């Protein structure tokens, strides 16, 4: 497993088709909130807001995993039911179009939660 120190390095190390998805996820995050802090955490791109975990994402052989903490998963169980998910993660298969709409809904929820609005 390659060790990365920047999100740019992480994304550039992926297959070109996966890079497109990861760059779009990064853009969505940065468009939704300007206060987000980006880093590599747990070996993947991680984002914090107000000092608290917001969302992480990672590329794998057959899927893109997102990690919005357990609250981000439980709040969207109906939307996430077609996908393999666990307490704090969900896997979106690379063989299917990425559900950016679901990602954005989870992200907006997590931003509101981290700002204390929920």
C-alpha cells in the first residue's frame, strides 16, 4: 500500500476513471463549506469541520468507500439500502454510476451536524 501525504498525491495514484470520481467528491466537499480542513487520515482523504470528522473517502479495487461516521450512515439508511454499508461506511461499486446526489445529501447533513445545527 502506497503512503500518501497529500490528497493530490492520493488522487493522482488512482486509475484515471477513479480520479474523475475522487476529484468530483473533493470539489463537492470544498464547494459546500469553505471552513473544511483537508488531510490524509487513515491512509485516505479526510475532511474535518470545526475540529470534528466530517467525511473520508477512499478508492478500492471494486468500489469507492465513504466514511461519514455512523450518524451520516444511519440518517440515510433508506437511500443507502442498495449498497453495502456498515455502521460508519458505505461502498459504492465502480461498476455502477457514482450516486453523487446521495453523497451530497450525506455531506450536507454532516456539515449541519458539525456546525451544531442538528
